[in-house]
C-alpha cells in the first residue's frame, strides 16, 4: 500500500468497549491467537483533567426557565452523556456549552478560561464542534463539499487566493482535501462522496454531519441525538464511529441520546436533567440505580 | 494443449509474474482507488511487492504445501498474497468475504489453513471468533489496521509489517532473493495453485483443487479467444473466492499482462467502473437487469425531447444494432441512422454505464432473458454468454464474436471437447482446465470425473444445428413424459418467465402424457396494460381471470410451443394445457423458497385438484386454498379458473430450424 491510511487515527489510549467487535465481546478463548482480544486497561489512564466546567448555570427565555443552577464538568478524553426526559433542557445545555446561548447566571470554563459572551463562531475556532438534533447540512451540496465546509475555519488563504485557486490556495485545498478524504474513508461513505446530501437516507446524513464536525478536528465534540431515527444497524455503526473517534483521535465527546442502551454502553459518566435541574450525575451504573432517575423516567405513583 | 516456448517456460503464476515484471515492467498491473485517487502499480512494482510479502511470510514460517486462507474484498494486496503464497509453494484458499464466521469455520477447518490473510478488522474478528476450531492456524495477517491496533500482536501481523520485514531481510541478505527465484523455478505446472470451495446448493462445500496449468492455460486460452492484449483492462469486483474472478482477474491478467482495477469499496464499484472504463467486463444477468431498470427509470424522468430521441433511436438499435455488431449486412439508411444514434444516444448511454472502452462483456450463472440480452447488444455492447464451472477453471463454452444466439451458451472454448451423454442428456467435457480433484473427497471426485478423463457437469443440454450448446436444466431435474420424450420443467418455466406478462410458472409432466402449466401473471406489467386499455380490476384474482389477459397469455404460450417445436430435444415439453392461478405464489405460503425459487413438490400437493383438472380434460377448475397474510393471519382464497387447451407442433428437423432463424 502506498499511503498510510491510519495516520489521523493514531492511537491515544485504549479501553474495553461495550459496543463493538466480536473479539471484544467474546470472553476467554483457547488455542493460537488467544491473546488477540482487546487489551484491557483501566479507564483512568484515558480520562484526564477537566476540559470544560459548567458552574451554577441558569438560563431563561423571558419567563421560561430552561436551566436552573446546573453544575457539572467534562473531563478530557471522556464520553459524557446528558440525558433526561423531553423538555429537560438538554439541547439548551449544549447550546450553552458551545456558546450559542449565554447563560444569565453562572459560568462556563473551557480549557481553564472563563467564557465571556461570544458568537458560536469563536466557540468553533476554540475547538468545539457539534452536530444537530435535526440534521443541519447544506442539502444541495455534496458530501465532500459539506465536509470541506467543516475545514473553512482552518483555511488561511484569503478570498483573492481562493478565487485564483492556482498556487498556494490549491496546495492548501489539497491538504484539507486529504484530511477530509481520510474521514470519508473512516466513516465508510466513499460511495456518497459526490452525491448531494439532501437525497441521502437519514442515517447517512447523520454520518455526513458527524464527518463535517470531525473535519474541524475539535477537542470537544457535541452530539445532539446522534442516533435519533436510526435502525439498529445504523446505531451500531454510529456507536463504533463514536468509540473510535474517542479512542483514536482522543476527542472528548458530550452527547445527548435517548437510547438508554447506547448511553449506558458508550459513556463514562452521565448527567441527568429534569425540568432544567440536575437530578443525578455519575457513572452509568450509579445513575441507573438512582431512585430520582427512575422516578423521572418511569413516573412516580401517587 | 498449448504450444510455444513462452507458455511452457512460464507455466506457473509466479513464473508469469517474473515474466511480466520483465517484459511489461512499466505497464500498469493493478489499480486501486484510495482516498478518492486511483493508485497504480506497474508489473515491476507488483513483482517487488510480492517478493517482499513472500519473504516476509517465509520468515513467519510459511512453507511449501501449507494452505493460506484469503478473505476480503478485491484488493491488490490480497491478489499479491495469492502470488506470494504460490511462489513459496503454498496453496491459497480464498473464502467468500460475506460469509458469517460459522460458514467460514467449515472451509478453514477442512482446508487445514495455517495462515490467514484478511482485509480488515471485520474479517479478523470472524476468524478469531472461531480460532479454537482451527488448531493449525498459526498466523493472522491483516491489510487495513484500523481498529486492530489495540489487539495483542503476538500472532497478528499487519501485512505492511510483514512486507517490511521481508524487505529488511532481502536487504540484509541478497542471497534470499536468489533463493526465492529458485523456489519459483522449482514450481511445476502440475502443482496445485489454488483451492476454490464451491458454494454448492446441496451438502457441504467441496474444495476444488486447480493446478497452475489449469489456471495459466485457461487464462491464456481465454485471452487468445477474445484477443486480449496488455492494453486491456478490467474491474475486479466479484468475490475473490469465486472461480470467475480467479480466472478473469488473476489467471487471465497474469497470463496476458492485463490491468486489474479494484474498486474503492463494494458500494462504489459502479462509479469506479465509469471512471476506469474497462475493456473486459463480467457480470451476472441481474447486474445487467439493474442497469436496464436504472436507464429506463431515468428516461421516464427525462424531458420530452430526450425521451422521444431515446425511444426513436432505441427502435433503430433494435432493428439494426445487433446486425451491425455482428458485421452482418444492414440497409444503408439504417446504418446511417445507427451511426447518428451512436453519437446521440448509444455512446452517451455506454459512457453512463462505464462501457465506453468495452470490447467484450460476458454474462453467465443463470439464464438471461433474450430481450435484456438483445438490449445491450443493440446498443453496441459486445455482450456474450459463456458456460462454465469451477471444475473446468470456468470455460466450457463461449459465444464467439459474430455468432451470438441468445438461447445458447456458445461453442466449446479453445482445447475444450464436449459430449452429451446418451439417455440422460448430461453434458460432459474435457479441457486443459479440468480440476485435479476435490480436496479430501475422493468419493466426489470419482463420481464427477469419469475414468477416461471426462467431467460430468450435472447439467443437461444439447448441441443445436449451429454447433452451439444449449443448457436445459440440472440433469437430475430433467424428467420424462410417458412417451419417453425429455421433459425439462425448469427450461420451459424460464422460457415462460422471459415473457413480460409472466411472473412465475410451474410446469408439470413428469410421468404424465403431456406437459401442463400453472402461470402467475406479472401484476406490474399486466396492470400497466390494463391501465392503458381501460380494463378495470380490483384484485390480482380478477385481473388474472380477465378474458383478454387469458388471450394474451395464450398467445405467449403458443409462441413458446412453436419455439420449443424447433428444438428437437425439448419438443415434447410443449405446453398442452394451462391455467392462470388465482393467487400469486408466495414464500409466506411456502410455495416459493425465500430466494424465490418454485417449490414444485409442495405446489403439486397443495394444488392437486387443479392438476387433476389439467389432466382430466375439464374446462374449468376450482379450488380453495389457505393463505397467510403479511401480518401472519390466515384466510382462504377460492377461485375458479379456465383451463386453456393449446395446439402443439410437431418437432422440426434441425434443418428447418435454421431456415426459421
């Protein structure tokens, strides 16, 4: 093989995964190749310091209180899930994190720096990218162009150079195209590279959107219901991509998801919101056993 | 057999690689699309890659006689793994990449594989999940490292690393390269080159052992037959475990120095074909069927001008296209129109399908509808049929250029002899491609290969007046009518199904005086007709019983009978009486298999009263059967069906048949 296909996916750390390969699932084995199963290493080695802290954040729209006094943190390298019943304020929370909304009270600290009110554009340049609950792609553009759009912030040549294309701008485009092509290869969407995304099935659109978010090479990736409306196979694929992104690119991920199986399998820690308040925070096992969470999801008998 | 110094010198695949590296050194051998860009390896680069891989594999302990499993989509490095193994005297065993682990276990176990070269994590996981059943497996080598970095590397190696160690060893000890050449020189044409497991519709897969002579000579003969040169290219997209791919993309490519392009992924094969524009192409009939459907669907959406243009020139093509292709005389007007059509319609269409550079396309595997076949030929695509099997290294018969008849599978290929066994009608052949034996299955070998060197195909057929072979059915399915004439139900059913109005047909006649048929109409095609002719209907049953529909089908059956009469062997299978079933045959009711094959025995039991009516001379038959709805509820459908008597025609002598054509 003439090119090194694994380059952007250099290993960062490893861990046992719940969703994934047959080898990971099957237990002890005998004979040759018996040690080929994934090496198990403690989780702590992968998860680092606090990357983003949410402190006593409250957000209201007029008289409606979307988030009241919520605090939690996201550590470097972890998969952090935000769950809760409908209207709990999950998407608002993501919007606060990526700077689209500015909370009336409380503070967001990202990479040790307290966030001031700013445009999402600056959040993006600082290393946060996201996908949306309702796919937000440029429907008329091809998969490739959508993903190249994710590189816009990294393109340094000005309009004049871009218009000329020839020379430095072309060289720059080729460099970015290569990054995007590796992502296309990673996400297994070669066959739709040149197709307008509006025509694609929903599951593939979600994958393209993930690709565009990844094209920004974010430090923190926010996924708003990445598996909504997907069938089982698409969910498995998406889980595999999320795990690989987290493990091999070392990207920190915060996700909102309603499929509890996926959430419990994927995430390191889960924060549970209800009516804008935090009602639980901890590992999937802790959260699953929390009576308040059970009440929130199953209702309380009166 | 073959003659000429070059062939006898280069009588194994590794020797051919050395020759190609020598004489075609700077010509492209393999292409693969990677990160959206076509990468090319010349024959001398391939030689270097294979040598590095071979030395690396040798270092890992691969030696003569070992078997090496190869699992993955068509990738250049997997083809190189074949050659690398063969250069060491090891035997590659390709497996179908979409098999589940359990299916692979049997072949891996039976073939006693000690090395496995796989494409990626998916395949590696499958092999590792059954590793306890494979005590002989020593090493697993993978091409794409993604997801595999975290695995314990003890017996797992990246192909790239194996090649690197090979290169390092070569650099450290130049004698290794010499020793490698000696190993290749020691290889004989009679050595086993590959084991291909036949999927087999019944029983366990059998490992067909092909020698180097089988693969090399079959490849060279096929190249000669269609005049392939190193300028020709093809796209390898069918499973590597299938004999066709092994002979076309490997045997023929190495024997003739052709270029093989591997698609980026299975999903992109069609797009990649457009970019490559191969000159040699193989596809099973369903691929051509899909292409036709796609063209028709897109033409439906086209503007009025385009549509009119397409329709008009399609008419011209139907009239003149095949004659132009076969070099037969065509009136000047048609020839000019066809030339214009080629610029305006056929050329762009061929380009759309990736056939702009196409010289030869083959189809095989199942019967192809004559209309479908003619459509492509009329567009100037030299589509031909061949007949072959794994045991023959593919080629038994092929249609030569200019002698293409849709109902036949062609004439015996170069150096191939065929004969039809008296009585059973089974086709037997002798050829340079005849397999050595089945691996560890002498019983099956003995029942397939006769003592005097003929191989039983298991298919029944006959040779027509033009010397072309026609296959009628599996030999075991061919029966007899009471008068002793041959009754070939599947052949007749397939012929019926080629009519657009007929969706499914079941023909009876085994041990009876004459043949009869149940017919299912095609709701799409007949429904379309009904719409155009203001025929109102509420259900399948109502449409199936419509007198006009009956008449339409009757005309088709009559047409079929006339055509069968012209084929001496199957003239007895003409349909004497038929009826149109009141319900569609359905897998939910057990009448079809899940792969949509007719379950003849079950249908005969279920519809016994109808069969009785077909043979007792009644004009009307009625029945009530239980049906299963899609939600699992059961109900009954009752129906009365008219039985139509057909005229049959006397079997024609072969000479008249020629005149009729």
